[in-house]
């Protein structure tokens, strides 16, 4: 045996997630493990619920973290709300909308697709048309912040339309939570899921969810059992919702939950509105830098996500080689294009703890240096100056 302890390099994470983890979160995770039914741990769970309600801007009683990554939060919503034979309208404008379709079908539902081009937000008029054409639909599902493209959809309007046609809503807020305005109660969202490793700047592996009364009602009136034992909220709530009488369902990922708790305390300390404003502020500096360099955004300004910047690649540049050099020479990770955008864009994340001035300038400077060295046709040396000019305003 010659294996040694693993020591990862220190990277700056500016891709589509995971994002830079706040050191306070890592420190919290190294605290002593206690039992998942220990009264002290139960106190943390109660506190966590309040913090998640704040993050989601909701009073929903059923607000908790699923013990698995964002994809499991997605699956929790579909597995519990979709029964065999249910017609579900899925708005699809990127990778994650495609995954929703897959979820509907695996739950025995019928997915009706509302397609928009990658890089575009979901078109509310198309959703309304689909609802008119399918009066028997009972659920509308869409992604608030499409991480595969950097487009944000108008969740408030989409939920309003869904309700006009008596549909419940399933909303993917994996990348929006903490990064851009999201008001679960005010907008009337029925069920929502998120992730910890994007704008919450916690480690990957947990998925905050929240369900309102209308969604719970649908679950209570199911004719069939939820096909997944692990994700069945009727069972999970015996542990998370059990008050003093919590029953064993699965062993909670104790130390990961310490980390999520800390990241939510940090969000509360900053104030959620301030967190949204900080993402917008640093996005504007990064945007000025990219545009001065000559890169273009693929998403229109009105629906552009501050926390996920999809920009074009200069003519003739080997985009994977650039990402490789950023990683090897600068310990900086940025994202590649996914699906229809593979090879066409870079996706630069400014999520949570990573959304700061140092990262913006570091990213622009590193990318400028590499592209200049490769002889790419960019305005060398302009990016950092433009971002600094924004910060000096
Ligand atoms: C990252 C992401 C997911 C999946 O989250 P995982 O934690 O990777 O499972 C789902 N939806 C969106 C919009 C995402 O960005």
C-alpha cells in the first residue's frame, strides 16, 4: 500500500458550479460529528428550516434540504408530484429543461414540450398556448436560471399563467437561489428545488426544497405510492418534519448540513437583497471587461444572469486549450459550453463567494494573457482597464 492522503490544489472556481466555497463553510464542516437524532442536532435542523425559508422568501412549512445534490431535488419534485398519466408542461430552453422531460417520463407522466432557443428565456405566450391546447395538464415545470445558457426566465409571470389554467408549478432554482431575486411566496411558486454548490457557496451534495400547501395536497391525494422510497416526502417528513418526535429515515449527512447551515448564516448576515446586488455589481464589471476584450454575450441584457456569463470564443481559438491553460497556469476553472453550445461559448460563473472584485480582475487578466499569447484577435490589455473603470465609478 502506498496511497497517501489526498490534497487537492487550491483553485479559483468560476465555472457553472461548484463555486468557491467560503472558508467558514469548510471550517464548520470539520466540527465534531454527532448523532442525527441528538437533540443538539435537531436544534440545528430547526434553525436550518428558518434559514432556508429566508433564502427562499417563503413561510412554507415543508422547507428542507434533500440529502443529495440538486438533481435529487429535481427528482424529489417530479417523483412526488407527478403520477402515472399526469400531463406535465415542460418549458425547455437548455439542458436542465431536457432533464425535467426525462423525469416526467420516468414517473409515467406525459411531457408536453414548450421549446425555446438556447440562450432565450421561456416565452410566456408559448406556455399559454400550450396550456390552452392541453386543458387536462396539471403541472407546469420550468428552470428559473438556465445554467447551460445563462438565461433567466420570468418566473413570476410563468407561475401566474400556470395558475390561470389550474396547474401546479415545479421551479428549478438551483442557480438562482442567493444570486438573483427569487420570491417563492410572493410569486406563488408551488414547489421548488435548489442546490448548495452554486450561489450558496457550500460544498455540493445537498438540495434545498420547498413545497406549499397546494403541492402537499396533490401529494396527499395520490392514488399511487411515490415510486422512490428514498425521495418519498411522506416518509422523509417523518424525520425532517417530525418536531420533537423525529423518526429515523436515513442517516442525515451531518457535517454537510453544518456546512449548509454556515452558508445560510453567511447569507443572512449579508442580507439576501445585498447578495443579489453584489452579483449584479460584479457581473457588470466582468461584462465591461469581456466586451472591451471583444467577446460577446449570447444572452440579451434583459434576461442575462449575473451569476452565469456565456460569452463567445474568438475566431480560430481552441477553446478547450484555453481552459486547460487557465487551469494549469492560473488554477482558474471556467466552464465549457454544454449541449447545443458545446465548443461555442465559455461559461464564466460569478456565484456566491466567488462573486467578488478580485475574481473578476483575475479572470479577465488571465484570459487576456492566454488569448494574447495564442495570437487570438482580441483587444489585448483592454479588459482589466474596462472593469477597473467600472469599479472606479
Ligand atoms: C447544477 C444544476 C442542477 C443539478 O444540480 P447538481 O447539484 O449538479 O445535481 C440542476 N439544475 C440547474 C439549473 C443547475 O444549474
